[in-house]
């Protein structure tokens, strides 16, 4: 048995017992595939982790940067109270349309605000609205812009907020200082910013599973 097959089997076991799917989540994946969206959504156990983090955080407001088909959005929004709010930013209008349908099907459209456009343009507009600090920020968009997303996350949060940055391992390339690809450079800069910023305390974890070899960074705003 290859490592990747073993990873898949272990993930399948964990998911079946700890984060089983349901009709709205299955439909979100199915509609995303039918629409031709790239299959880069979080795995079910990763979605459940996001939901648990939001619940542990007691989150009432969530900011998601990178919506895709709304699969992770559903997991996160399910952690919110009835008067909670989730703002999710998506570059592609087509992806946003799919996500909006998926979120509505899950009965969460009253909680979720899907905004279309480049996130680095949407974020200043969001800041201009002077929203209450977000309790949790999930960053899962184009990796080259991770430093900018992290900077805005800091502006839109306050002490005690949680920031999650997905896909930080880049197949192991993140450890290669000579790799000049935009995704690696952006991820390294974000990791180093978390490590050096006086307002952040964070870590990063490598993972394996149905999504391959990857990982995420987790940072708490401490000041």
C-alpha cells in the first residue's frame, strides 16, 4: 500500500466517525464539480476542524478570504449563532454564484455575505464599513498574496481573534529559500510575519490525507 493510499484510508476512517457528510455538504461538492470548479476545497475533516475552531473561539463574526464553491463556508457558518455573520470574499463571479447557491441550499444565506472581486480590493472596502472585529479569519486564496491578506486580517481583528492560513506547506517547497515561485514566496513571508509580529502568536502544522501533503498555520492575535 502506497503512502497516499494509506493517507486516504485513514482520512476515510476519521471522516466516517468524526465528520460525516450530509445532504447540503454533498450537494455543495457535487455542484462545484459539475460547474467545473477546481477540486481544491478543504477535506471534510478539515472543514470540521474549522467548525470546531470557530466554536471553541465562540465566534460571532467570521471573515473568509477565498470562497470557491462555499464548502468551507458552510462548515464555518454552521458554527455561528443565529445572529452571527460570515463575510466571504471570492475573486471569481462564477465561483461566487455556485457558492451562493450552495450556501442557500444549506439554509445559511441569512448568515453569509458573499462578495465578489479581488480580495485586496474588497478588504479596504470592508474596512471602510468599520465592522466589529472578526473573531476568526480563514485565509485560503491565492498564496502569493498571503502577506497582504494577513496584514488586512490584523487590521480587521482584535486581541483574542484567531487567524488560520491554509495550504502553507506547498508540497514541502516552503522550506526552500531558493524557490522563487509566487506561492512559496508569499507563504514564506506570511509565516515569517506571524513569527516576528508583536501582535501574533502562532504555529504551523504539516498534514497528510485525501488532500495530499499540506498543512496550515494558526495564529492568535495577542495584542
